[in-house]
């Protein structure tokens, strides 16, 4: 089937970020076209750990249930030095939360679920077995040459979003280059099928007897799959390291050491080394960058795919408003400002984790061994072993943040922060506050009073009385102090707080939307 001569949004790359962005744009009523070089979803596990925030983003398009049902949830992990367990950590979690801190699931399932969600609205098309070959930006759009099975075709798009990975053709066409640091340490990644009764945890071994001098990570995945990552020596040839005859004996040695004796077979082998790279900006006129096309961060702390999905969640509502003419083009500058800030934080944490997991020189190796030795006996040292897991970034100094007001009991819901979760009780039963995010601007109306006067054009409102907040979570987390307090909290479509004000006067809410340039 020939491609349309014009589309409002063209997405280069049909991986998990591109397909999720497609689904989000479709949910906002925006027609879009995805160009993907492969003929279907990816192979191999690739990115496997889905954070709570990513589950929430996929929930905006109805893909969360499939993800949670298929995936394996977990809350913590264990680290070992040689034969000794030196760390058992737990991520923040509570029974009333909507999602687990992490879900293990192979990347191809995420792509499938996002694609299904994109098809629901009938506004998205994926052109498989095709690739972007040339990009020509103009003041009013972008001409994109696409090589398809039927031959080359040119599509004019109003907006181009590059989600085409670490070797981005779009980035190359615009003459742009990633900036940052690449680490030498290399990891072989292996998927194997083996039945186990072991708990779902993140497992790590430093200098294990099964593979002396190496670092090994293991995660259980659906379909009885183990994901095993192990570090190779600096002097090993990467091409030789991924040959089955060199991989399988190491895997067998480690499985035997930890007592996993069931029969097993390999599914997929790859190799990886840590990179801390980013573009200086994620917007260049009518071209935006997201996911690995915009930034590459280390796997330690699982910030790669999760940060890419956060890119999609941040960009989709802004781009939709611009396409519909509801907001000026300048709104898209805030996408770059916020997500470049997030990437720099992720890189800072990822670099620290990488330097511990794959020490770049003798001094780092010496420091790591000292830490592991001390951790055997000193609980205070053990936290240094665990890389900080992916968490939502606060958009400090975002141009969309309303002026902060005072008199709140805490800063959890300060402008630029991810809106805190709360379990509420409504007329239809219990529901999570986060289930109300992801569609439009939402005004949370706290406290007693005549809320019928709260008529805000173009906004949704949710009244939260003390009786709804049965666990006291919303009142406490949004900074209210007494049951008679009145407040308005403006939450962006991507679940971030834009501003909060005492009382029920809607004027500051409308003023914030106008002065920040969100409303045209």
C-alpha cells in the first residue's frame, strides 16, 4: 500500500518508544505514521525492566493490564561478593499502590502491547520493512524519503519525531552528534530457557567463583526465561566472546554454582558496553528526538527504555496541542528543556553505577573491592553496592512550572514534581489518583466549599474531600495540613504538577496556563 503524501506526524522508528508515542498521539486524536526497518517486533529480551512510571504511561493508552498480566513484578534484589550475600535491598512499595516498582518483561512484548493500543483509535499506521533514507526540513514541515518494499516514496510531514535508535538516520541526516562518554567494559547478554522456583529479584554477583573476575546480573522473565548479563575481560575479543562455544560454558558454570540444575537452552546472545551520551537539544525546528536517538544511558539502574517512554509521555500531549492549534510551537521547547535535564540526571546516576559495576581502571576496582569487603560486616556500606533504580525526575526550573507558593507541609507536590499517587474512595468504589492522569489537564480540588463555581474551560476537575482520602495519602502528599484546608493543584496531562494554590479561586490556574504559554 502506498504511503500518504502528507501526515501530521511521522515517527521514524517502531521500537517501544516510537510505538508508545504513536499510541499516545492516537489517544489524543492525532494521525501519525510509523516507519520501521524491521518486519515486526524485535527479537531477544533487550530492555526488560519496566518501572512504575513506565507502567503508568502505558496505562494511559490501556496497555498496562496486558503488561502486568504477562510480566513478573519485583520489589528488590540481592548482591553477592564471591560466595557471600552482601546486600538485600527493597525499593519503596506499599500495598495500596497501583503498580509494582518494577516488572520484568521482554521488550518485544512492550512493542506488541503499545502497537495494539495504537491501532485501537484507528489513527496510526506502521509501515514495516521500510526505512527513512533522507530528511529535508522546511519552515512549514519536513520532507522524508522512505525506502519501502514497493520502492522509494516521499512523505511531507508537519512534524518528524526521531525514535530510530542509537544509530539514528535522522540524527545523521541533520548532521547532529551525541556528546558524552563511552566506557570500555563489555557485557555479554544471554537469554536462556530454564524452569526455576527462585523468587523474582534482581540478582548480582561480583567476582563469582563460577566466573572469577566477572560481574554477573540475572533477571527472571516470562516464559521461563533467564536474562543473564556477564562482564568479559578487557582483553577478550567481542566477536569471539559472543560465540556459543564461549558463552554456553560460562552460563552452565554459573547456573550450576547457584543450584539451578534443570535442563536449559539458549535463545539469544548479544553484547553491550555502557554509554553516557546525549544530544544538547531534543528539538531542531520541526524535528524532535526521543529515546536512544536522543540519548544513550547505561543499563545499570534500568534508565534506558524507561527514560525513552518518559520522553514519549512528555512529548505526546505537547505535540498534540500544537498540531491542534491549541498551543504555540514554543511549547515544544519545554520538551527539550525538561527531558535534557532528565537525561543529565540519569547519566549522572548511570555513570556512578557503571563505575561500580564495570570499574574503568585499577583505582575504581580497588575501591569496589574495599566496599564489598566492608559490606560483609557493615550495613551502612551496603547501600553503596546498589545502583539507584530508575525514578521519575523532577523538572527543576521548567518553563512550565507556575510560581511556587508557600505554606505547604511538604514539597512532594511542588511545581515540576511528578504528581504523588493516592488511593481514593469515590462513588464507584476505590480508585488510584494516577488513573485520572494522561488525558488532559486536571485540577485537583481539595477541601470543603462550593466547588460548583469552579468552572475552568478546557480543564477537567476532580473534587477530593477528606472523606474520599480514606488513607490520608492525598492530603499528606499534596501538602495540606488540616481537613478544612482548601487548595487547587494543577496536574499536566503527563502526570506532573504544574502548580498548586491555597483556596478555590481559579484565577491563578488560568493565569499560570497563559503566562507559561501552554494556552495559545
